[in-house]
C-alpha cells in the first residue's frame, strides 16, 4: 500500500512539474516572441535602427533618467521623515486612516491619478487662479516635468513611507524601552536607534521607486506635454502609433530593456523584492515619548503629506461627480468599454492564477524531489522566473509583438489576446507573493499524509489544498484583476474603435478635450479598481499569519 502511495505521489509530482514547465514555456513564449519581433525588425532594417541613435534619442534617455532620479529623491527623502513621524506617534487619533489612505494610490490607475493632478494644478484646476495671482500671469498648467514629478511623488511617497515604517517596526521593543529609560530625545534616538534601520532599507526602497519611475508610461503619456518631456516608453508608443517607424521603436525598446535590466539586477543584489506588497503589516511601538515641539512639527508634516496625497483623490471625486454620470452610463461606447474591461480583466486574472499556481506547485515538487541537494536550473527558473518579467515592461512586450504580428495580418485584431496575456504575466510576481507562502506551508503539513493516502490531482486540490489556498488565491485574483482593469500600456498600442477598454476610452476623451466625460470615466474606473484592491487587502489580512 505504501509503495502504491509513493508511486502515485511520484506521478503527482511529475504532473505538477509538467504544469510548471508549461507555465514557464508560456511566459517564455510571450517575452521571447517580443524579442524575436524586435530582432527580426532590427535585422531587416539595420541602417534605420542605427540611424535612430541620434541626438533626439539621447535627449529622451537623459530625460528618462533625470525624471526618475528627481522623482526618487522627491519621494524617498520626505518619506523618511513621514515614516519616522508615524513611528514616533503610534497611537494618535486618525493614524489608521492615514495608513489606509497611503495604500489607496496602489489601487488607483495611473490615468485616474493624472486626471486628479490636472484637476488641482492644471490650467483650469482648482489652484490655477492662486498660482496665476502669485506669478502675475496666466497659469499655463502643470504639463511637462513638473506634472510628471507631482504624479510620481503622489504614487511613490506613500509607498516609500509604508516601507520605511515597516522597517522601523522591526526594531526590537527592548531598544525602544531602553531608549525611553535613558531619556533619549528625538535626535539621539534617531541617530542610535532609527537611522541604522532606515539606512539599511534606504537603497532598496530608493531602487524600487526608481524602477517604478523609469518604467512609467501612463503618467508621462498624459502629463508629459511634448517632445521635451518624453521617456523611452512613451517614445516607443509614439514611434509605432503615430510615426510608424519600427526601426526607431526597436532602438528605443532595446535601450529601455538595458536600463530596466540594470535597475532590476541592482535591486536583486540589494535583496529587494521588485513586486511591492500591497498588504504591509503595520504594528505599533511603545515606550516612545515625543516633546511638544517635535509633536507639533510631526503633526504639520503629516497634515501636509495628508493634504498632498488626498488632494488628487478628492479632486477626482469632485470632478467626476460634476460630470453627467447618468448620460455616460447610458452611452453604448461606455457600456461596451466597461464590459470589455471587465471581461478582459477577468480572463487575465484567471490566466494569472493558473500560471502562478502551476509555477508554485512545480517549485515545491522540485524542492521535495531534490531534498538537501543543490537547486536545479528548472527549480531556480520556477522560483525566480516570474520575477524577471518585470525586466521587460508591458509597452516593450507589446511593441515586440506589434512589429512581429504586423507581418502576418491585422495587429489590432489580436488586441484582446495581447491584453489578457501580457497583463496576466505582469501580475504574476504579485500573485506568487500572495500564494506561495500558504501553499508551501500547507505542503509542509500535508505532503506525507497525501502520499500515504494516495491523494493527488483534483482530489487533493479539492480536499486538502483548496481550504488553505482559497483566501490567498482570492487575494491574488482580485489584485490581478485590478491591475488589468487600470492598465493602459498594451491597449494603448493595440486598441482601436473595435476594441476599447475604459482606460483607452478615457484617454480618447482626454485627447478630444472632453474633460467632463474623462472625469466621470475616471471616477467610475477608480472606484472599480479601488473596490477590487480593498477586497484584495481584506482577504490578505484574513489569511495573514
């Protein structure tokens, strides 16, 4: 009986490994196909590809790096002080609300946040008259580098503050107790207790923010304001959709890959996970006493940060409520785009879960088969392979397939397939972080029992794995669906009048200066994505150990 169980367990392990290999093959096909398209196109027009390396391209590269560097500095440096202020005051009224508010930018699609920034600081924004009175002339708006920086700081300052706060929460309570007993003030406590922890996490947080800014597409597309404020990803999009210059697109894409790979490998050397966790746990520290002056300064800092983060959100809500939502909801184009977005996001989330679960199960089966030996190449691939998809941004994958598929037919006809597959693969690193800990823990407890009972395949998934994985799978599903709903990277290339999502329709209304309609669509899209992210966060807390 035991030998039969071992045989069945071995067959089950082989099935899991096979499924993982197929998942890896699917990811490799998606990324490799993009590279094939780029190589074929570049080889077919070598002179055009080389001629693309001109002064304009170098200017785009410089601006890409410059805006990412400035965005990182403006996000990370204030986040250090915001995190410290939250850590120094662990129990004031409204602290939980601030932390929840800091999680909201993770849920907002970039195009929605961009509209919120324009509603505040744009030419017709809420602060336009005040800025015009200060400057003594008409306020031109916030397009260009200033708009990009404001939007990037809106997204990344709360993320960096949460990560720094999480680092401060790792300080042992004994150190806080000792600092309190010794009567340490704010400065010595910062120098001796807080700064060593913050300094250790600073390179990783700064690198993560830099990577997010260097691969920013939607923010630069909507707030860039022209050729002088264009990044590589936006230039790729313009080369294909407006200029139709595949040779230049290939050169731009290769440069973008080189830059992104350099940042990601630097992050890996620093031991940083390139997929940010939306469910950061935030615990409270005791034994901290702050003086009245420090409390006042921290209160002013938190109030200013709260206003900066909440401003674009409130502006989006008020601008959206000012639109004719009933008319928008009744438009066939809006209903069709909403239905398309939901269907594509649903399919993308399903595909993401299937691929992720296959990789997680295969990695565990390979680890059990290996025992105490060294990891095989296949096990390493199932372990870290999904994380490397972030080396190639969605717009780059889309560009590769765009130039490849144009030789075989209508590229716009495959828009649904490209949106579903690219968004599914891009969400996999986040899904793995949600699913793998629970799966490995359940396997550690039940693997031997399942082998003895001969439970494998569907029966094991239904009876053993599903009760444990139900919540993390639901978390990953909601998160992947929210990411797909708000994505503009792939649909910006492959979208057309026949295939439109809500972000694509919103971008079109902005381009035709129908600002009220764009505000209403932004409110609908933002609320939908926020609801999904809140669901993911709630489920993540429910299954967190």
